C-alpha cells in the first residue's frame, strides 16, 4: 500500500485487499472508507469482503462508491461520515484520486 496522508486524520490509498486490513488497523486507522464501486474491474475484492475483515479487526467502515466526479449527495455523505466515524480514516478507490477529490469536496 502506498498511503498518502492528506491531513493528520485522513489518508488515501489505492485499492486495498482483505490481507491489507490488519496492517491498516496496526497503523492506527479507525475507519476505512471505500470510494470504489464493486465490479469496476474483475480483479478487485468486493466491499463486503473488505467490510467483514475491517469489522473483524475492530474498524468502522463506510461505502460511498463514486463513478467519475462525485455527486452533491456523495459529497454530503462523505462529510457526514467524516463527522460521525472514528478517526483517523483511510479511504481508497482504484488509485486514491477519487477519494482525494471527494475528501476535498466534503471540506467546503
């Protein structure tokens, strides 16, 4: 994983695997947010598998899949999730770009 911190409490990364979840928890993250829709590519794990591993590791999760640019509803959902869920947060998508865009949009 190539984790890119955007703030002290929020970072992004590319697609994670179930095997990455324990390292994410050990790194101190409290929440994982998925911004990648299931089945975007055939080789990615589905969110349900990431969610199960995250919850087993004691992490909170949110699923806010984005295709293209985020909608106003997705921005609002991200803002609400960032207020409600424990920090620090690690968000992911295919490359980390959509997660960064959504995070920045949710700040304003």
